[in-house]
C-alpha cells in the first residue's frame, strides 16, 4: 500500500514563502501524475497543482498560477510545492495525492481522480 507523507507546512506572514514536500513509499512513484489539493475550514477540497508522471507538464488553479510551482524528483519519490507571495486566503490544510491511473496523458483536477492521499499539512498565512 502506497503511503504519502507531507511536510513543510507552518505559520508565515503574507508575502512570505513556504515549500511543501510529499514523499511516497513504493517503487511506482514515477508512473503516476501527482497533485496538490487544499481544504480551508468550511470549504470543499480544491485542486491546487498537478504534475505529469515524467514531470514534463504542470497544471495550476488560477488562484495560484504565477505564485506556486509544483515539481518532482522521481529518484527520491518526492513532489514539491513551492509557494511564494502567500496570501491569507491560501490558509488551508494542503494534501498531496497520487493519480488513480498510471501514465495518464491528460491533466485531471477532480479529487475523485486521485488516491491515495497524504494526511495533510497545515499552512497558515497571517495578514
């Protein structure tokens, strides 16, 4: 069973940066698209960013485009989310997730297209 473990969350001020990491167990990490999602209190989980299994293409929600960068290191089974120019509205629990289908060639954003999921890491931005 693949396990995903996020790290790097914390409390920072508006305008600061954070880098989230997610490390996966198992040998098939490089076969799957990876995604980052977030869920703020009282809101539904939303897509943040995705990266193809080879790392050659990325996809971002409009709310984070130009501020967040997703990347992956398949040799280390790790995916990162670099978050710059953070805003209070970025406050949420951030989750990484693996695509449910290997070698998918089109970007997907629905939560139902992903699984398994990590446990989440809290990101809090103060104004």
